[in-house]
């Protein structure tokens, strides 16, 4: 443990000074794919998971230290190979120090730290970077740091395409598994004005889903109204109801959550028995009490990809070490397929989403087991849920 503390100390000092170094020290070529993925602690428990010795500090003291800390490299991702040459493609997971709550409360500081993280990724050799969790929404999916990646000649992705595709794929699989009629099933989308919520809705509409309840804040309803116009072009005759009230979710069979809220929004009273929830928010939008106490609700972590043969050397809180979030999988796809010059602020068109998924499949990537932080859902679990809560509905 003492040796680990010393190593972490020297690595932190390195990460403090590297972004201050002149750029000519770190010249690289786009011929060799190197990627970086930027995360942040969802809350203090994520910090304790990575740095157990920090438990001696009170949460209040630790939050103060995080606020005055700097971006660091958390781990090296091993096992990814170039789709073109078969050679190893190196990758790194980086983190800004702020928790989700601190990021929302201090957006200007968050942007400064993300910009510094991009320079740190460049110093580590990266030529394409992926924005994970709130790093994407805080920068408007990378647009607020476009000048940095252009100056450093790097690619960037917000992970929207692969994430939305994965959520939609899970929804369509469960519709078929539970023998639900696509044109009669009501989908509720919380965070409908966001990139992932909107991309998922458009893709589902193109696949035959006709009934949506789109929920977001009142101030975002203009964007939701534009989404409704798009849906009606894609799927004429469908029903779209726009609301800011979570109580509307009681009318939904499927709920997709994709907000940038720093706390759980959806409580047990918002959800009816027999509801299937696909939770893509990081931090989660779902009150843990729903998962722990509601056997009549199926809660599945959305946007999780299995990347066989790849070890991120980092605990994402998922069930298997080869399970990663889709936004990380997307930047790996871009790197492995030598698409490191692309600046994809959101791959949200159906063709783009399917292309990302296809290239991921070529690397051996695929949908992970249905899971949440409590359990993995086996086929028997799905069958029991159908028999108890859906068969007679």
C-alpha cells in the first residue's frame, strides 16, 4: 500500500506539469492510433473506489481537495488492436477531479479542467479523445473545447451514436422478448431535449415505435418541440406528448433516462408495476430504492458494451471487467479504425449510429448482459418478469 501511495503521488505530480509543457515535445502521427477517455467521479464513493486510503478524510474535506486538484491519468487501456494493421492501439482513461454535483455548480471551472485534460491526453500520446458522462453535456458535446482539439490536431467524440444505438437495441430486443406491440407501447424519455435522448427517440421512431411521452425542463421545451416535428416526419400518425412532470411516467411501459442531473430524479411513486427502465444517466437518474425494493420494475443499465479481450484496468462499477460504457467503446472504435481526425460532436443519424455499431462488431464489441448495480438479469429472470407483470397486460 505504501508503494502504491508513492507511485500515485509521483504520477499526480507528472500530470500536474505535463499540460504546461511546450507542444513540440509531444509530436505524434495519426498513423498510430492512441485514444483517451475522459471521466469524472460521479460522487465521493467513486473516489473511495479508486483511492481507498482517502476514506480517512471526511467527505467535506475530500470535496474541498477535489475542487483544488487537477486532471490525472487513471489507467491504461490494454487489448485494443488496429483494425487496419492488427497492431496494439494504446489508450488511457483520464479524469477531472470534480464530482457531478461540483461540475453542475461550477461550469466555468469544469470547462477549464476539461480543456486541461485534453492537453494531458495529448501529452500522453492521444490523437482522439472521448468525453464520458457529464464531460459531454458540460461542453455541449465537445463544441466548447473545439478550439483546443483543433489546435492540437486531435479528434473528439461525445459517444452519442453508439450509446443511443445500444439503448434502442436493448429496447427493441425487449419488445420482442416480452411480446409487446411496438406501435402500441408507450415510451417515456426523461431528458428528451438532450443529444442521447433525441437520437434514441429518432432511431426508435424509424423502427416502428409510435407513442412517446417526452419529458424535460420547461426551458427546454422548444428543443423538444423540434424533436416532435422530426418524429412526425419519420413516423406519421404517431403520438407525442411533451411534459415536464415525472408523474407522466406512470403511463409508460418503457422509460429511457438520459439527463445530466447530478442526483436521482425518478422515485418509486413515478413508476407503475411492469415498467422497464433503461437508465443511461451518469450519475443514475433512478432512485436506488426502486432497484432494491421494486421486483415489479425492471431496471437495466443503458449503454453498456462488452469489449472482449480489452482490459481498461479501471472499475466502472459494472458487472464484468470487459463491460464498458458505450461512450468509451465509441472512442475505441474511432481509434481502431483510424478515424482519429474526426470531430464527431454527435453521431446521431441512423446511418452513423449503425456504422459505429458495425465497426464495433468487427472489433468483437457487442451488447453486454442486462444488468444494474445490484444484479445481472438472466433469461429466467426475464421470463419470470414477463409471467408476473406483463403476460396479462
